[in-house]
């Protein structure tokens, strides 16, 4: 496949890119859920909310910057966050 700027990528590149996006989107979703749950408590822990808000913002920025043509970064995302996302998904089943 060819991008708008005539750089090529493979189907595997696309699959890896989508996988990294899914990981980041999932982690964003967990943070949103945790923040909402904590805010609903009678005495919410503001330190936890602040920490999760910061993490959520980081994941959103990582996802926004993700580029199929930057496979080193795509691999880094999968490596850094993939295990956490898998663990959270298994825990929430």
C-alpha cells in the first residue's frame, strides 16, 4: 500500500498499527472507567483520579501521534502497553 506521501507499508504494518491503536484505546477506556467509578464514591481519592487523568492524557497523545509508517514506535507501544492491556482484559472477564 502507498500513503499520501508515497511511502509504502505492508499489510502486517497495518495490522500492527491497528493493534497498537486498540491497546491505547483500551487503556484509555479503563482509565475513564476508573475515574468515573472513583468520582462516584462518597470520598473519592483525588490522587488516584489525578494519576489516571495523567495516564489517560498520555495514552491519548500516544494514539494521536501513532503513524503506520513509524513501525518502531508501533512496536514500542505494543511492547510497553500490551501486557498491561491483556492483564486488564483478562481480569475484567
